[in-house]
């Protein structure tokens, strides 16, 4: 089965942001992956502690970072976490965070293959 990279990453947006510099594209994506993974650890703790305010803040921050470079699917999952946290639906936040981990792995794979 062929993977659909358009759902993982909007390469046109990434090219625009990086002025079509492939080395910069890889660097930006790797920085995004590293930062998102750090934020995910913080999000996981906030979800376990049922800290809605912190969950919303962390998800919002990461959502913007992902959206800026074309990681749309990850941004959508983070938007979902933001909404679910605001409604104090922590089990759904955890489920979405698990999906986000898979999405970040896919972004990492895309970065490596550029």
C-alpha cells in the first residue's frame, strides 16, 4: 500500500516556507519533530494530571508550529486535543495524543526521505 504523503505534509507549503531549499526543509522538519516530541511529553503529563489549561496551551503552541510548515494532519490532531482538553475530555485527549505520536513518526520519515 502506497502512503499518501499529502495527509502527512503539505510539501508545497514547506517549500514556500523554506524557499525550496531541501537542506533547510530537512532541518525545519527535524526541528519540528524534536520540538513536538518534547511538547508531547509535557502534554502527556498535563493529560494525566487533568490540567485542562496547560493541555490547551501546549496543544495550541504545537498546533501553530505544525501548521506553519505544512504538517496539517498533526495540526488537526493538536486542534482536537485543544478542543477536547477545553471540554475536560482527557481520555479522548490521550487517544488523540497516541495518534499524534504516529503522525510525528511519519513526519520524521518524510524529513529523512527528502
